[in-house]
C-alpha cells in the first residue's frame, strides 16, 4: 500500500512581500473577491461554495503536486493583499502561474513581484521548462503583469476556453 506524503508549503519572501500558506482566516477576503464583479476573470462571480472550492483547491495542490496558492502579505504591515499560485490538475492544460490582488492594492507592483518570486521558485524547485498564464483578453492589468514578467503570448498553447489568451513564461537564460 502506498501512503500519501505531505509536502511542506514554503514561505517565500521578496524585499516587500511574504508569500505564505493560506489559512482559514484568509477565506473571508478571498470569498468577497470571488463574489465581486472582479471575479469575472476567474470564472466568477462565485457563491460561497464555489469560492470555497477554489480556495481549498489552492491548498490541496500543495499536497498533491508540490505547488499551489500562496497568500501575498506585506512585510511592513502584515496585511494580506492577494494571492499568487501555480495551478494544475484537470482544470488546467498546463501548469499555470496566476495572481490576483484585493481591491485597493493594485498599481504598487505587488502582483509582478509575487509572481516573479513564485515563478523563479517553481523553475528552480520543480525543474520546469515553462509555465503559462491564462488571461481573459479584457483583463488589461493581468496582461500587463505577464508582459512585465517577460512572458510572451503563445497562441498555439492548449487552453480550456478558446477566447483565453495564453502567456508563456520560460526560465531565465
């Protein structure tokens, strides 16, 4: 009989941010975002059950695949401002680097900084040759983040919806 193994969820840091494992107390803000019109870019808006399914998916991926969601926290204040994650499994054709920020925290470079740190960790830790970001064509802010990260549009990449844009991230060098 094969026993499941538990994988430790890392805590990653940047100059301004701590990327830490989600805890139950994070769900209230996550649920508010997923119920809002802003969630349209993440298959929302979602009800509580839908938001909970996504939230627990982000945690479960760590134990199933060795990657998942991390909350973005400001070092200076301890305020949680969003999430960054690597998604996969039956919902995503390829490993996806995704991010979101809570209302009021956009425009400070937090998403780019957090996504760059998690991307670099994933390339080093998992030896990946690429990651993708699936982005709604109307989500100009996320497209800008992908471009700041150096990702290039990949129109030939598989996707779960024909209208979604795919941006490909590759390791440096």
